[in-house]
């Protein structure tokens, strides 16, 4: 399982009502440039170019549930996938989760797959979220 890394700005954005993760549109985009914790908005990330099955802006990560129990908030999202068609897309190493509802595309977190990946025509890549939750806030 690939570990979730949060962007520092996400913490402030939560306290300043930038995110409503139960209602906002959350997306995943791919990049081959290492994100850093101090990135804050989508423009801070060099996204993979569109083509061959990958669309600029990434893909929607639809909500399964957003809940709080005993002071612990958990976000659960459906997995996101892309299928290469007409050629390959990549390379990429990072999947970045962001909120596309605010115009700036405020960043939430990212996953590092450890090495460059390229999806060849006819094959798929899937971001598999932890079934227990993408992340928890305590």
C-alpha cells in the first residue's frame, strides 16, 4: 500500500472552510514532478500532459463516505483509474488528490509510487485508496 502524504496548506484550508469534502469535487491528477509539502494549489503541480487516455485535470474520486466518530474524521473515496488508448501515457510517479471545486484547485495530499510508471495502450492504472479511509483527521 502506498502511503498518503498531506500538503501543509490542507490543514489551514480545512480550518478556513475551503474544503467541504462531503460535497466538493475531489480529483486525482498524475505527475512525474515530486510534490512537496509546501505546495498549496493545483498550479503548484506540473501535471502529466493530456493524451492516450489521460485527461488534463485528472479523474474524479467519487465519495463513498465522509464521517466523524469519537472525534476522528474519515474520508472514503472510490478508486480512480485510467486506461491507455491509442498509445501510452506517462511516465509519472505521483498521484495528487485535490479539491477541484475552489477555482485554485486546493491540494489535499499525494501518493508516491516509488518509481516512474508508464501505462501502455490497452492497459490501465488505478489509484487504490485504503478501504479504511483515504485519511483520518484527529
